[in-house]
């Protein structure tokens, strides 16, 4: 029974690419299932896409906002998109703060 449990734990452990997929919710699991595709696309190991903004190695994942879109971004541009898009959680806070600030300034001026 103990051996079965240990074997099950070993089978569920994922390689480094799988860990990145879990943390980023990206498609790095393709390195386990279809590595030839990623190699053919020129994507280095440890990444699953090329940033559509700057072309650097990145990760293919869902858009950070409430948009039905999947794209590839490097970590820098993904964070930037999350902070500036009004439908992403951090972006919502930023845009709400900006709108409240504008209303506050307009109320103070008039």
C-alpha cells in the first residue's frame, strides 16, 4: 500500500516545464506532449511561446482580463497588460482609482 502511494506521487510529479505551467497557467506542458512542435517554432526550453509584443521567449496563456483571447507574452508584458487593461483585476483597481481621482479633482474645482 505504501509503495502504491509512493508510485502514485512519483507519477504525478511534473518536470520543470510543468511547474511553470501550474504557476503561470500556461501551455508549457507541450514540452511533455509535443516538444517537436515547440522546437520547430524556435521556442527555447522552459517557454511555450514568443511574446507577441517584443518577440522574446514567453508563455502562451489566457489574457489577464475578461477577454476570450489566448496569446503569448513575456512576463514583463503580461504584467504590464494586467496592470493597464481595465478588465484585469489589477487594472480595474488602477482605472477605478483614476476615475475616482478625476471626479475628486472636478468636484474640488467646481
